[in-house]
């Protein structure tokens, strides 16, 4: 089991730096390959499909959880864009794009280049690894912490939007504070994703919530930029 942990962490580290230093959309090719490799590694190490959150028995339950999660996030975003203060959170220049590009990003790039690997690695393999003998909460805690740490490199490369700049200011200390905040936030998000995976027994549920927060966020941001609402 230590070998599974070591290989998983090493693979995730390599992917993180490859995404940062490699050509654009490296993750679209690399992350699905690594995700499949981690599944094969886990299965060879004795993990069942249930351990990985991929059992057929939980597919429909996972779909129902995912649909509720998407609806809930859509409602939260709808409320957020009505309120001027929270609307500023959507001021992300990365997603100031045409509708077609936004749809491609939300429906293809994010699922394949982000969600697939993260769900299989953190809520599948790593959570299954530490969940042995009924130790659910340690598994949730470790998976969530590692998920937060996984975001150090992308957070360090992030160009702060207007809202972030106002919150943290400028300079090295502000940059460090922003990275710490991103890691803490994504760690909490990881806990929520682990919880929905635990309750549903399915990675589909966690992937649905994960996509809703990221994919719908891109679509909403693009729409706001397009209509000059922000």
C-alpha cells in the first residue's frame, strides 16, 4: 500500500509541474493517461471497484447526487451574480472568452484536464487507500489535505483578479497569503467532495459537484464578460 501512496503522490507532483511548465493543455493528454495508470495500479494492489468509488451498484445513486449538486451550485451562482459585491468574484480574465470557447472549456477541457484525474486520484485511489478497516475520517482528512497541497503550484501561478487584489494587496507577502488561502479553500472543498463521495458511494457524485463549481463557473463568467455585466 505504501507503494501505491508513493507512486500516486509522485505522479501527481509530476503532472502538476508538467501542467505548469509544459505546452498549453498538457493536462488534456497527460491527466487521463495518469488517471488510467492509477486505476490499474490500485486494482493490481487489490482495490475493489467499490474501494475506488466506481462500483456499478452506486452509479445511479451517484448520478442523482451529481444532479442535485449541479442544481445547488447553479442556484448559488445565480444568487451571487445578482449581488454586486459577490458578482466581482467572477472577474477572472482567464475566462473572458467567446461562447464556443467557454463551452469547450467547460465541457471538454475541465472534465478531461482537471476533474478526471483529481477525482480518481484523491477521492478514488487515495481515499480508498486510507479508508481500510473502516477508518473513514482519517481517509477524508488525508485526502483533503493532499488535495489542498496539490493546488500550491497553480495557485502560485495565478494572476489575481480584482477581488483577490483588493483582499491581499500586492507584493511577495500578499502572494504567499493568496497561495495559503487557495490551499486552505481547496482543502475544505476536498473535504466536501470526499463527503459527497462517502455518502453516495460513487465518484460520479463528487465529479458532478466538482464540475458544477468549475464548469458552471466558467460559463457564468464568460456570459458576464460577454454581456458586460461585471
